[in-house]
C-alpha cells in the first residue's frame, strides 16, 4: 500500500529555478501546493520544499514502509518537508527541530488549520549538534507523554534535510540519514 505516495498529485513542472535546480517540480496534497525549489516565503497553501521529485518519492516511500510511525525531522527550513509528511503520511507523532530561532508562520498556520497541533510539534533554535542539551530528549518525551501513541513498539523514523539513506537502528527504529 502506498498511502503517502498516493496522497499527492504531481502538477506540470515550471522552468526558472537556479542553474543547479532549473526545473521546478510541483505537486498538490488537498488544498496545499508544494514547489520543489530553493525559494523562500512559504505560505499556508504553498510550501517550498528543498527536494526534487525523486527525493520526494523516496521520502514518501519511507513513510509507506513505516506507516503510523513516530517521526523526528532535523531541519525545518521553509516547512515543506514537515508539511508534506504531516499531510501525506499522517505520522502518529512528529517533532521537528530547526537551528534558526524564527518560526515558520506558514507551517504554524498549516498545523492549526489542519488541526495537527496534537500530532506535529516544531521546535526552533535547536542546535542538533549540541550533545549537552538534554532538553531535546525531554521535548521528545514530553511530546510523547501527551498522547499514548508514542510507545516503544511503534516504528520511529528520524529524517534529515540532506537526503535519505534508510537504515535500521536500535529497537526497530528506522533512520533516514544524510547521504
């Protein structure tokens, strides 16, 4: 079953991106359009996602393999990957961490508008390389305890903005790490 991949509809591509990303792939999930682009300025009904089509398809394949998983996303940027996962894959729980302290207003609006506030939790101003910050773990646990859906038997996925390379890790966790 390809629930996540079937949730989106590919639209005609546009030209005009930068030289290294000359074609802008586009797709839609419900009332939200996504542009595979390095542009800035996501809006609640249009998100920029820094993944080209094959990477979007690989990203969704992870969710199809591990349905109803708990997800940790490293890097929010314009909110596109988080919005995509939330709308297409419907993870059981999702927390996302971003180094920049400024919130992505479009993502906040999408979470509120689609009533995802009990499922999707973005955290800003988090340096993922700072091993001394135990609050990241406590954020995960506090998100987990707000709902009984976060358990040791639920598949977990950790995602990185730099690309996907799926590998198994401890306790049945699936990690999509940077390539």
